[in-house]
C-alpha cells in the first residue's frame, strides 16, 4: 500500500474514506471520515484554504496530504 498511496493523484472522497474504513459501506465511510475531519479546526482550516468544502467528490493531492498528515496513513 505504501508505494501506491504515495502517488501524486486525485482521490475520490469515497475512495479515500474506504481506505480508512474498509469494513463498512462507502456511504458510512465517507460520513465517518467527515466526522473525523470536523473534529480538527486546523485540518478544516487547511482543507478550506486548499479549496475543499463538504460536498466535493474529489480531493486534490494537497487536500489528501493534509488529511493523511493529520490522521496518518490509512
């Protein structure tokens, strides 16, 4: 996983959520990931500064890096 996750590419919101929560449905995983993100004011600030807002279906590499930097690799 290490090698493929370090690729500089766009991730779908659901795709990233499923990496963090592989044993639940994609819908539940996306909701849970959003809950984790909303707990951190700094992470929310960084993501918004990078152009993210709830409802976007895709994450840029920078947005993904902020999430992984804060939550750790899935």
